[in-house]
C-alpha cells in the first residue's frame, strides 16, 4: 500500500476534488489546495513527495513555482496544463519539472506517471548502491546524493529527471542511445517525434556538466541516431 504524500495544486474545484478522491482511493495520502499560497503552507508543514501543479493558478504561475521548488528541493513535480502548445511543456521541463500532463487527461495514465516518479529513483539508487561515485572529465558524480562535485569544487544539484538520465548514460558509456530508449528509461513511456523531453534534459545536463555546453564533449549528438556519453567513468 503506497504511503507517499501527494499534494494537488489545482484551482478548478471539480478537477481538484476528483483528483483527491482518485488518489486517496489508490491508497495515497493526499492534500489538495487551490492556490500557490496554500501550497506553500502545506509544503512548510508536511513531508510531500510529489506535487501535481497546475500551471495557471490565480495567484502565481506554475512555471515560476516549479523553478523555485526545484532550486531547493528534489520533490517530484508533474505540471498540469490546459494548453496543447509545446512551449509550456518545454519550459516546464527546463525549469525542473519531472513530467507533464495536458487536460483533459486519463486518470490511469496520470496514476502511472505518478507511480513512476515516486518509485524509480529508489530503485535506481538501490541498484547502484555498490558503486555510488563516478568520476569523469574533472567531475565527481555522487549517485545517492544526486549531485555533482564541479571542477571548481562547487556542488551541482540535479533534478530527478536529470539524475535518472545521467545514470542511463553512465551505465552505457560510449554507446549511441536513441531517444525512444532514453524516453523509456527515464519516463517509462514511448518517445514521440514531437516530444522534446529528452532533448531538453540533455541540454540541461550539458549546461551543468560540459566545459562549454555549446560545444559538448561529454554528451554529444549523433545526428539521426541519438546521444553518446563519452565520459570515461571510474
């Protein structure tokens, strides 16, 4: 029986009530609020593992809230948007969201995404417990802490999705990995040609790890095939 605590931040009362009832029926502990201010109060008092966050709230913007949350917390974040425009989705991933859904959404699909985000990091961490630290190109990646020690000694924090993508690359060094394989490993769903999730995550990793992200060496693009991680781990 799941014991994780989910926070639903949705200003539409009907949608909020439906989501609350659905996830409670699945055995989760659930809190539901309608504003960013209420969200902050819950986060201050409760140990929340995942937030379902509507992009369009009456008192703040979900994208700005995502950036703020991600700056200090590894909490799972799924953005909920009523727009079909890819811009919000791409920006959401860039500022640190783990996933997104578009209204109207299938509750079962949303449940599957919630379960994936809540469970996969623990599974990955357990699998790699025998080798927790990886070194490459002057960087030191600490798996359990989900952070990288930079070349200048600074701490580089990774979001949940960035961490999982980097782990996939580390397990398959010097291999070309296509987007479909990466998408399945990171989000557990198939890649669609119009979906830029993997491209956005790779760019975020490049900006954090490469000496010059505009001329990447660690994470290179193999045109027409996918991405190649050439960092020699040890």
